[in-house]
């Protein structure tokens, strides 16, 4: 029996001492792929990622590497970029630090993969798109929610024409982030400072762009109202600081298919719904509510004839008429699923449409949402030109 060929691919991982980079990208993606023996390609090879952890604090890197049995770490990014063994550069630093590091990686000829948003503003994102194209390097942006089990089930329903004509989408995202006075906040303090790249519009509208474009149609217009509901918080050092970034946004978005999407995003809301993110899709033939893992449907034939009557106790079980969509297959971690596709893209040129251009579209939407809020008006979403 022919032995399976193994190809070790060096991956520079910059910013993985942060929560997202460490948990989702290092532990649940790269190390999980390595523990499984790599990713199998069409040619039969198994691609095994070989990470080196990069950051500013040698002590934190040393502790992280020891905890997860990673052999290599460094505080010298340029030294890592000069090493031909490392063919992929990954960035999960704070948003306002990404453009410079990605530029250096592209100039070093590395394939580049990045958390979203890919840059602090659209001009920077377009510059990175052009730079990567000119250098001929493969590039990608994390768009993880496309691989969530609930979203995959929802997409399957759309593809099977379950909804008939899709009419509208109602999205609810968010949860209560403590301000630090009662207990520590669950998100880093820079998220609430505009000058440091924070804000829920900057963070979440990149997600809404790819989800809506992929599921419901290309976005053509939007109206958005942002808010800073909590005016001050306590940072990681116990110091009170003023919040300068939005912590909530309320948007209406229109697709070229005619589908109308209403999405509320908030870090100042307490959860009483199925999940931290829910999308309700209503169509002529049926409806669905998708969360991160589960998806529930109600067909037109099973829709109750509800009548408004506020004078009596509610006789209906509104949840009772919905059926859960079964999990037909095992679903891997969403970040890991996209990492596997990017590794195969780099090694064997398999398709990977989630490029820097797609990331730039998310930043475009965030900037248009902020303009809508500032100008108190609807704004069009033009075709993005690189």
C-alpha cells in the first residue's frame, strides 16, 4: 500500500495571544487539523500546518506555546517572513495593526489569511487587494459564520426552495457585555474606543455583508442607526475610560432580489431568544429561524391562523408549531472548516472565493452604515471597484 504523502506547511500566526486568535484559530483550527493528521487534498497529500506564534510579548508567547505544545514562537516578525519554510501569514491582531503587517507579508511573497475586518478602512482594504493582486499572492479573509451548522441548514433550505419566494429576514445579534464594575467585561476594552478601531458596526457589519450576499442577494441599499448605550467602562487595568465607539446598531438592508433584512446588533442587550445570533427568514411557502447550531421551520400548511385578541390569556404555544431541522452530517468548527479550504487553496489551488475583495466589501458596508447614521438617511451600496 502506497504511503500517504505529508506536506508540512509553515504558518506564521500573528496575534494569537488574543482570545479569538488563540481559541478559534490556534487551538480549534490549526492544532486540531494537525492532531487529525492534516488536511487531505485531491492529489492524496495530507497538508499539515506547522505554526510559529508571533507577537510582542515573549513571556505570553512562551506560556502559550508551552501550554499547547507548539515548538516555535518569536517576537521578530520580519525574521519569520524571511524564512522560506513559512509560506502562509495569518493575522488576528487588533484591526488597526493589520494593514502594515499584511503589507510586509505580501511583500515577502507569503500567502495571506486574515481575521475580519481586513483593515481599518476601505481605502486600506482596497490597497491590500491591489497589493496582493500585483504580487500574485493568494489571499483570504475569515468569514466563519458561513460554516455554522444553523447557517448551513438555512442555506440548504434556501437551495431546496423551501421558502417559496423569500420576503424578509429578521436578525438579532448580541448579548450583555459587563462594564467592569460588577464583573469583568467579556470583550477587550479597545472594542469600545473608536480611535483604536472599535465599534459594533465595524466589527459586525462585515459579517452581515457576507451572510446576506451569500444567502439572500447582493446588497443595494441600507439605513442604519447606531448608538453608544453604555458611556463608560472599566478596562483590563481597572481604569475607567470613556466609550467613544458604538455598542449597538439597528439597520434595514435591501437586496437586489427584493428581500428586506432588518438586523439589530447590540453588546447592551440581555438574551431572551434561541441563541446569541438568530435569523428568521419568512417566505410565501414557509419560514425558518436559524441560530448558531440549530434551525427550526414552519411550513405554510402548518402555520396557525392567529387572531389578535389582547383581552384573553394567550391560548397559543407559538413554539409548538415549529420543527427542528435534523443534523444530516457532522459539522466541524466553522473556523477550522475555512482554514482547511485555505490550506488546500494554497497548496493545490483549490477554489477559495473569500478573498481580500470580499473582506473589503464588508468594510464598505460598515462605512456606508456609519455614513447613514451620521447623515440620518438611506444610502446606496455601489458595486465595489478595485
